[in-house]
């Protein structure tokens, strides 16, 4: 079999070693793990998450080696991955890779953690698997491109293969088996944006599905189950069915030299990432000019097409979750509180002042912003005040992006706020988790975090 | 919420009652159940099926109320549905609905049987759920049309919603919950044809995935988990992402009057359905003119585009399974044995005579055949003999189609051959199963078939 993009990528994932990965990338993987852990704990008590957890309890075993964080119980890796994936994609605080518009953490960490716990794998082995999952998933997201994202939730679709890569690395798959795992994962790739229109619960189902399907694909491959060898770029593969603009060169872009994981952004606001650039631009204006919401007559946000596609349908949010996809709500919270965190959403998303602010906010396609996207997420906003002044705000990199990242202290504060908000873990437990994660790159087993080991 | 196609279809599935269904349709549902049962038993020992069963054992509970037919054990409905769905799509002997190019049995019966066993539902309730699954799945397959099938395995994609419909009816979902179940199922819809090129194992994974995902969607809906309300026809739904020619009127075509289940065909040859029309046309020629394979210089088959898309890539089959997608192999077996059954494939698919015959067979797009497809699958073949004669064969309805169907005795013989071939059940067990299935329409629980109740 000749080399081809799917095979090259699968071989990379199967052969990646700890020694191949630069220190800074390992450190960033630890950062992303803590950030993910906070998001997973933040899902506790969320109705869609708890519903999936009840299904896992009804259908899956009541014991095992993998922990379900929100319920502090153990089961088999399939169900732990499923529930933890659902949980970590609820608060809209999990990470995002700009260029691929892909949320890697929610689909990579759940299967990696569950399988590492099942197999007693070391922190180093776990980190290698995580890096494999990120590098694979991000490149496939870039490969499928913007036309894929118009209809498909990339995190759900690409997530299956990213989950298979991480699981497969922990299982020690050969390159051939890894390619089979990609085939079985990619042929289960699914996730449509249609649910946004109804504020339905599908987002957590997408990550649960991706994590579980990808994990299954890798286990099957280990046991000899074969898959399509060109699932990504073949004439009846993912790109053929699910996008109009695939660029196969992206699949193998500087493998082993470029570390896409390190390009991943942390979320600062607790909303859909498409709202962040404009939110930071507005924050700049209201801070500099000391404006209150009442001072503002209108906010024109200048955005990329993807923002219009995803946020456009959300005009009258009826739930906290839907509000996170409402540009007007996010900007209202920022104007009022100078932040749009979990607490601001939960307590104020539908306050009369916020609901009224929505009507002041509009989105317009901006050529420069759209051209830069998705490599860079530029934020532009134009505020007109009730007394007739006009202010222009601009950010070239929103807070949390690699060039404007969160420090380890800011990350610890973020995850403690998340745990505190949901009651998913005590501050002491989060402090202990942080310390363990900052020292993860060792030969000791990853072990358990909230369910005694 | 106004009426719209997804809602109308979901309401039909939720409200269907035994009394609504004509007797002839109930009888046909029983026929299809026995036919499915034979296919499920026939999957015993098949490597891809046994691999999925080992995964189910590793990840799922070792006890429950739903039976896994190939391994004669019980577990939760999720895993029984998953494994039985994989098993019943292996032998290529499960049913097909021509107009939708959809194999309903493999994705409808597994979740319906598992959930009926879990909940102790009656034979009548089971049959109602099955009819709901067929009517929903077939109409969605017709809605997505031929351009969907070019890249996507309709049984895998549409199968998620059909499985949700059957499961949801047994769970007694309200119309609103059923619509949620459709949303959660449709957003997990997946299955790409790419695997055919490599003779990979994905086909059984597709039905396993559809059955498990659809079952999960219905259970989640019962517990309040919401889904997109226009998952089929919405601007970011299945049709938007996965086809270029959706016709929403097909979704609600004569609901309650037209019974699509009764249009479903039984398979006579043990090969991909796309080979059957030409196989029957060749059978007509060799029977009428008493030809042996050695008499034949060439066979031109005149086919629809879908046959070329699916069978075209398979030029040199290396496995029995791949041979079932090889027009040349199927026609070689028919010319030699006057049938292409499980046994002929297993023992002879790569005999020198059969392999040599492949080179004599060509496929050509035929305008009449293509225009009639998929409503009618016309078979045409032109044989040229080594002594220069030319014969034209034509069948308007291949054996097993509604107008040329199998009798109950022929069905019993078929499933006994299937059980005998795999060793999945004794002839006595199959006889008992047949008798029970011919008397299924009662208030008694469906019960268990191979694992003592």
C-alpha cells in the first residue's frame, strides 16, 4: 500500500513518542487537560449531561476502572468517555482551535482518560495519546474546511477520528491498525447544526457520540476489525460526502514540526467562540470610554461568515445554553458586567436590560475579518452612543488565544470558578487536581481524580 | 409549533396502533421478521460480527433481558441491538426496499426485539413498532434519494432514525418526544461507502451504529433530552448536509394508506441487491438456452447508475464478502450453479472458473433501467456465446420482489439454510422460531428465541 494522507496521518499517530514532543507542547497539553477537567466538572447537574449519565447507568456496567467525573462512579471506558465528553462540552468553556473551528478537548481527553485508567497507563503515555488526538483532529478539521462547518458540527464529526487516534495510541495500535481505526471512526462521523435553531440538547450528544464511537473504532481495530483506508480523502469518504472544499495537503501539514495543539485557544467568555472577538472589541470600547449599556444606542459587529451562520438563527434565546449563541446577549452582558461568565449567563441572560440590549446589536460580514478567518479571529465593533458619538474597537487576538493566553494561575482560577459554579468538586479537590496535572509528565499511572483509586 | 414533514412523520410513528395496520401488512411484517431472524443467526462466526460482540462483552453488562442471538447470552438492550444489527447485515441476505435502497430489517428488528424483551412487550406491540420503523425509514430513504446513496450507506444513515422510531414506539413516546428522538438520531446519522474499495468491515459497523444510536436517541427523548425539530428537512439538517436532491413530500407520502413495509423485497441471491436483476436475467438466458459457463464469451449487463457506483470499484474481490459486490463473481456463480447462495460464495467465489468468468462480464448504464430505478429494478443482460450467438434476457421484477415474492415455505427453507450454513441454530430451533413468528400477533410477550426465557 502506497503512502497517502490518511495513512501518513495514522502512522504519525501510531508512532508518536514522548521524546518527539517539545517541552512547551507537553506543558500546554497539561494546561489543556486542567482546562478540560474544569469544563467536565462544570457539566455536573446540567440536564442534558445528567440525562446521558442516566442512560449510561441503565445500559452500562455499574463497575469498572474508568471514572465518570460528574457522578463520581466507575464504569467501563466506553461509558466514562461518553459521559465525560457530554459533560465537558456543556459550559461552553472548553478549548477551541481557531483554524479548524474544532473543540479538541471535549473529544480527546474523555476517551484518553478513560482508557488510560482502564489500562493503568502512565501520565507520559496519556499525554502522548492526547497530543496524537489533537494533531490528528485539528488537521482533519482544517482539511474539511469552512464548507463542512456550515452544516456539520466539526467537533462531532472530526471528533470521532481524534478520539480514535488518542484511544489507539494508548492501545498501542500498529500504523495499519490505526488506519483501520480511522476508517471505522470516520464512517461513524456525525453531527448537524440544525439543533441550534431549537436550542436542543444535541451539542453534548455530539461529543458523547464522537468519544464513544472513536473509542469503539480503536478497540475494534486492535481486535482485527478493518476500516476504509482512505476514509478522509477517498472518493466516497468524509470529504466527498461532507464538504465542498477539502484540501488534502492540510492532513499532513508539517507533521512532527508544527504542533497544532499549541495553537489551541482557551475560552475566556462562557459563550460560543464566535462571539468572543466582537465581545473583546466591545469590552475595549466600553472600558476605554467608560460607557454603560444605557449610553449605547447601537453596536455593529463586523464578523466572519461562520459567525453569521452559527449565531444568525439565534434571535430570541430561551435558555442559558441558547443565550451563549446569541451575539446580542453576550454583548449585553459584556456591556453590563465587563465579562460573560457562567454566573452572568445563569443569573442575567434574560434580564430586561440584557434582553433589551439584544435589539441594539447587529452582525455584518466584514471582508478583512472573513479573509483572516479561521486562522485568525479578528474582533471589530462599532458603537454609536445615544448622544451621537461613534467608537471603533478592534482586537487582533481575543483573550485566550495563543498570543494572549491564560497563565497557569488564571487557568487555576478559571477551573475553580467552574467547579464552584456547578458544585462538581470542592476547591481543595480542584487544587489537588491542578497540582497533579502540573506534574503529570511522569511514569506514574494517571490514576483517578474524584473517585478514590 | 406548526406541522412540518419531520413532525408529521414523528406523530405518525408515535400514534400508530395495531388496529390501523391491514392484516396483509401484519403478515408481511411477520415474514420480514423470520427473514431477519435467519440473517441474524447467519452472522454467527463471522469475524466482523464476533469482533463487535467481543467489544460488547468488554464494555457492556454480562446480564440483562435482551438476547444476543449469535452468542446466546443476555445483556442490556443497547448491546443486544448493536450486536444483532451487526450480525443480520453480514450474509447479505437481509431484506431491501427498492425505492429507498434501504435495508430496513437490519436496523429496525434489532432495537425493536431488544427493547420488547427488556420491557416485556407483546407480539402486537412489537409488530406495531416494527411497522413504524419501516414506514419512517423507507420514507426518509426516498426523501434523501439517489445523490445521498452515491456516498452514504443509506441503511447506516437513515437507520438511526428508523431505529429511533421503532424504539420510541415501544417506549410509548409522545409525538413531541418522538420528534426529539428523530432529532437525536438524525444528528448521529453516519455511514460512508468508502470501505467497499478496501473490502473493509464497516458494513456491519454501520448497522450496529445505527441500531445503537437510534435506540439511545429514543431512550434519551423519553427522559426529556431534546433534539432538532427539523432534523430531516431543516437548513442545517440531514438533507442539507448529505444530499443534493431531497424531496420533502416523500417524507409524508400517503402515511397510513400506503404501507411501504409491504413493498420490501426479500433477497434470493446472497449478494448485493444491485447484482440481482442482472443475475436473474442471466439465469433466464442460461436456463432457456441450456448454456454452460464455457459456452459464454461475454455478458453485457445493462444496469442503473447506482449499480455502477457501488459495484464498479470491486474488480478483484479478495474475500467472500467483497465477492458479493462483484458483478462478475455473482454472474459466474449463476452461470455455473444457477444460484449464488451463501454456500456457493463460501466454497467457490474464487474458483479459477469463476475468477476467469469475471473478465467476461461488463456493466453498462442503461437509460430505461436507470430511469425506472429505484422504484423498479429491471434486469437486462446480453450474452454472446463462443460460437457467435447472442441472447437477450430481461426480468421486470427480480425474485423476492413484492410481485415475485417468497412464500412462507420458501422463507422457512431460506432461513433454515442460513442457520445451517453458520451453525447459528438447529433446524428444530428454526422450525420453532418460524411457528412462533407465524403466531406473533398476540398479546403474549415476544419473549426470547435462543436464550431460555
